[in-house]
C-alpha cells in the first residue's frame, strides 16, 4: 500500500473522524459498521472522501475541531411571528434528529419526504452545528438565560456591515466534502424549520479538496496566503480552555459549548493583486510561497517579532498582520479559526465578490475575537485590502448527549 | 492494493486524463514526469484528486469529453471599446499560454505576477475551454467567417431570459476538482483580459466530489434526480460525429470544434419538493432511487416508450421528461450534456437560487439542442418546475495543435 495508510491516517486519524469500514449504499440508505477507531484500510481509497463520518453526539457539537470541509453553508434564521420557546424547542428536536441521521449518511426520518439529493453518496464528513444569537433569547422569553458573552461586538472602524446579512436568532453551520451532501443537508434542515423560522441570510463557502495537495497543508485563502498556521492545536495544553466553555461556567447550560464569531470579509482582490509579491509579504509578515515568517525559518517556526533585517529595520513590519495578531501582542488571546473562502461572482462594480467567511471559535469572545480585532482595527496593514461586510456572534451549546437534543439544557434546564 | 487500481483506472483511465507519476510541488511550481498512459499506481492515493492532469493540446479543446469536475466557472466577456481582431488574437495568444501552464499545474509566465492561490495543489484535472459568441464576429470584422450554426437560438415559451446574463463575445469554461485551483485559473485568465475584454457575466457551479460515492455513478442534480444516463458515450460509433465539427465542414476553421449551448436553468425546488416521490418519478419517467426507467430494468436499460402498466396506461407518461427527450422522439437528435449544478443562496422572494448550469455540446445546435428544446417546450411535465434564466451559444474551435493558439485558424486562416 506504500505511503497510503500513513497519509490516510495523518489526514483522517483525528479523533473525531472514523471510517465506515464496510459501506453499502442502496436507495440512499448508507449502512455500515462503525469501528471504534479509524480503520487503517478503508474499503476503497476512492470512497474515503465519501465514507468518512463524524459522530454527531459528544461533549461538543461537531464542526468545531474537525478539519474544515471542502464545502460549507452558513444559514441564519429568525423565528417566525408567533413562534416562541415551545416552537423553538420542537425545532431543535427535529433538527437534532435530522442532523444525526444526515451525519450518519442515513435518510432522515421526517414528516417530509427526502429530496434524494445525497442519494449514492456517503456521509462525506458532514457536520451540522447549531447556535443561538442574542435576539433569540428575547423572542423566546429566555432573556434571563442569555450568556453575557453574547453582548454585541463593539463597532470596528473597518466595518461596512450589512444588517440584513448579520446576526440572526438561529444559526446553522453545515460542512461536507461533497457539494451535494452539503446542499442536501441545507435543504433538509431549512424545510424542517418551515413555519417556525425563516431564512435571514445564507452564505456558501469552500476550502481545498481533500487530496488536492500531495500532503496535508495549511489552507490558503483567496489572497493566495497560507492562513491558519498559528491556530491553536488540539494537542496544546490550553486548547479546550480557550475554545470551550467549562463546566460550572456561566451560564451552566453552555458547558461544553463555544462562541462562534462569523464575519463576511470581502477581499479587495483587484487592489491586492496589484501589489508586488514583496509588498504582499510585508503586509502579512510571511513568505507567500510557504508561509514562513519573514523573521526566518519555515511555516511553523515561531514568529520572531524582535528580529531585525540587515538594514536594521524589524524583519516583521510594525503593521504586519502576523505581528498585530500574534498572541504575544494580545495578552495571549487566541481563537480557533475555521473559515471557508467564498466567491459569489462579480459585483456590479466589476470587482470579484470574494473573500473569507471567517468563523472563529472561543470560550469567551471578550478574550478571543474582540481584543484581536481591536488591535487589527488600529494598525493592521491588511485592513486596506479587506472589508468586513457582515458580522454575527452565536452561542453554540455543548454537544447533545445520548437521548438529548441540541440546546435541551437551555430550554429545559 | 486490493480494489484500488481497478477503481482508479475506471475513474481516471479515460483517454484524456493522465497522471503525473512523480509530482513535486515547490513554490507553486508543480513538476512531474508525464507518462504516455495512465499510471497504474499514483504516488499517493490521496493526491490523485490533485495530481490528475488533462492535456491542453489535441484535436479538441479540453473540458468537453472529460468527466465534469467538482467545481466549474463559466465566464463571458465582451470586447472593450476599441479592441478588435488584433487585440482579440493577442488575448487568445495570452490565454492559450496561460491555460496550458495552468492545466499542467505550473505557474503561468505572464506580465502579471501570479496570485499564488493554487500554490501547493496539483493540476486537479483543471480544464480551460474557450469559445466565441455571435457578437464577437461583428466586433472583430470577422462576420464573413461567422458559422451559420451561431444563428440566435429560437425563443422558447418557457424562457425568462436575463439579457445581462446571456450571450457574450467570448466565453471561458473552467473546471477543476479543487475550488482554489479553479478560482486561481479564473483570476489569472480574467486578469490577462484586462484592457481587452470586460466580464459580462460569470457563474459558479459544482458536481459531486470524486470519491463521494462508493463507485462512479451518474451525476444527480439538485432535484435529486439521476441526470445524464442517456448521454452519448465516447464508445458510441457516432459520438464524434454528433459532438464535433468534421474536417471540411463549414466553416473550415471550426474543424474539430463544437458548439456549446449554455442555459442557466433555475429549479423551483420549493414546488418540486412538495410533489410526492411517485409524482416526481412520473414527471421524469425514471425511478429516483436508481434512475431506472419506469418501463422497467435498471438505470441503463433502454427506455421502453411502448410499455404499458397493469392499468393499461403507458408506463412512461406522455409528458414524461424522459419520453420527450428520447432521441427516438427527436429524430435521433442527441447532444453531450456536461453540466454543473449551481446554488447562489436564497433569492429575495425566499426561494433558493439554485439549479443547473446546463452545458450541452454538439456538432450542430440545429440538430442537437434546438429540436430537443422545441419538443420540451411543447409538452415536458418538468417545465412547471424550472425556469430558463439565461442562454448563450458559443462556437468552440478545435484544440490548439503544437505551436498554435486557440482560435488561430479563425484569426489567421
């Protein structure tokens, strides 16, 4: 098998992902034996993309620590007039049942007949993640249980926010390595909401396809830049503490949960691409080819903010993106970024409508996104080339345990 | 290696696709040894998606007979004021050089620095295809060489065409199995057109990811229907005759070329999904689960239009899509459909903006798309669930031979 198992295990051996070791697809029902651990030899290498499956239940919701998939849908909904706590709880119950079936590659049992869009395909690493926005709590009489962490994000000078594409009562994040599997989930979940909640905004994103690079690599964004090198790693001692709300925290129903900051960040690609390579690298503070910091080394070499070049000037400019975002520059603030690129064609002004659906996960936005963004707002050389067009903050409760539905501890706690 | 090589060769052993048997990616330059035939054992199974490469040069342009990729961009441009035959020829020269390099996974040599978006990735089955619209010939003083096959398509009663997203002087079709590779090509080719042509419209589409199904399957569309079963096969005796303009045809510069009909077909998914499964199957004339015709058999069983059910009624309804499109119902007309699904979020009216970027290839639209569409227009049960929102027809010249640029026989013939 040569290098295959090693690479497979490197890519797929993350704890959350298991493989269906025997997959059979018939009339859209994917059935398979679940192994306790990642199988070392999938039934066929070509179906690895399809057969990879992420478990729905656990301490945390899926779609946070798993590698970002090739396709993503972000969906925000507002409760319909007349829908309150009871209707919302019933919706979360339906969504839980549907998401669990979809992530297993099964056709969901539902009052609705299935669209059939995902027939033939395996689970394709599908994840579905649910969150609550600030406004949700007033509309459901649950204001007393609203986390203080859901306070509105402060305005930033670089914001050009579109209210219609920001915020929302409810949030659904869908990711899958197959476009039809992702779209199938989007339709199924949206239809389950009929009569209870209406689409407020919806965005589509993408990442590199599994296997497009010779070995797993840090993602690139549409500026061509390696993006995510400094992300906290699951092996970091303080990873869980940074990303997840601890048990006994405030509010208690958020134990095991996380806060998602979502920003639609348009890239001014026409402007950016006119900047010569050296100028782009100075803006970021990293080499474009391999992501190595301009202070030397390779991609994973820690950035040396004190290093000076032969001319006596700092190797990493004072306003370089990598300096301003460095945890050392932000009192140790760090968040887990798990973003998707987006491209919605060209705008009326002829510029590409493209950029980053930035999704950042943290135990507390006031110690994650907010201080970093404040710093960026004041002195990031990258600001000239981006526009924040939409913004939202959601409380994403912990994972559903056996017999639970997502958010149950909020509704019934 | 078990079943791996057999499946690989089933999927990748089409004549146009070869594998780079040794791929090395460094600073965005992918270098590799090209084998004459498909390698039986790629360097790593996980990079098959990335390492697959389609040759640029040949009798026909790429992107016609190869399997449709996971990501597609369709781009139409109009010549800028003042740009004529000379400028257009120069653009095709630049585009040819760039497309050839991109499809080989190389960074194109260009007056522009590369965006770097595709760094790390292999060619990922990238194809780039160029075409000329009806209006191109007037604007370049080449009206005498305009193929008569480029006559405007007749209006169809189901059309709700948006002129701004229809037609165009120039057309570029991009497909790749990696989203960033596809976007990289889109930006590179668009930038090469700066000053010569401006974007008229641009659409993004997708198909199933390679490996999402346990074995290669006919594609499904966003209605959940198996779509493409009756496509002509390369092994059919009359395949080339149906799809490609023969040598000695009219005009001579189109030898080896083909005509592409492009239609943006929105699906009224909210309406469609309300129809029970049995009703949907009656509309199409095929079973949803496996695509088998309602006259019996499996997906590939020929449709029996005369078969009657136990109730004495035709098994395939008089207005079933599969009956109306059957070559037997259209004097043998057939075209090669190679479409992408699209999904651009939700419309202002709350309906999904989703459907099919229908791309059909034929030697002569008057014997391919037009008669079939006329028939559909009069009596296709599917019409109630779709809207044709944009339409275009392009002359796609033959492939560039060694030393040639695409379209050279038009400009210099």
